[in-house]
């Protein structure tokens, strides 16, 4: 909890006295958050070809987070796996991906993308509105330099991902819409 809280803490001082952070700062905060969350997720062994296989973070769609994520993860690892960042040009480029950040430009194709990833061990993350409610694993928003997030535990379970209770306590836990509305 302390790790995430430190990452998410806004600089001290009154909000009116602080200059508006540049958009690059926003990307750095989100990139650091995504990397930190990955350290608190357990993937099934078969998600990796070998014990030292890289953990692949992919970005699909238009988003500025790619460069920031590359800087944040450079030379780092997650659970013994060196981290690599790739930009996926299409759904066909997602094989071997462990963390997928979907740019807002992909919102119209959300159902298609999630259907394509069905059965894959992928932590899907996006800032798209209602992302977690619509079946993504983690929906993010940035509010006054603080990352707020929702975790769809049903989507995580379908992807066979175990998200630590340390992360779940910090965000809003939700379930699929159908179950929340009482459908079987």
C-alpha cells in the first residue's frame, strides 16, 4: 500500500499555488502506476515460455504512455521477468503480451479486442470510459495527479490473473455488468 501511495501522492502545497503539470507528467504517473500494479499480479506459469522470459507490455492505439512506459521500465523486471515494451500495430501483434494498455482511440473496438483476447492471460488497462464495466480488467483515470482505478475481478479471473488484495484495497472493485444486474 505504501508503494502505491507514494507513487500516487501529489506534490505538497496548495493546489492553486502549483502550476498545471505538463501532459508528459500525466503519462509518467500512469506509466509508473501500470508498472507498479504489474508487480502485484500473478500470471499462470504457462503465460511465460520460460522462467526468465520477458514480460511484455504492449500499447495498442494512439496514446502517449508508450515513451513514458519505456523510460519507467528500462532495465527493470517483474517477478524475475525482464520487461519489454512494444507498440502493437494490430490485434495480430498481441501474441505473448502480458499487459495491454489500450489507447482511447481503441474505444470503438473494445468488444472486438476483448473478444480477441478471450482466454489469454492479459492484464488489460485503459483510460476509456467504463472500460472495467465493459469487460476490461483495469480502468484508469487521473484526477489531480492521482491515479484512480477500477478493477473488474471477473475479467481478471477469466484471464486467470490473481491481483493482490493490496491493489484491490486501493481501487474500486467491480464485477461484470450482467452479474451486477442480477443476471446468471
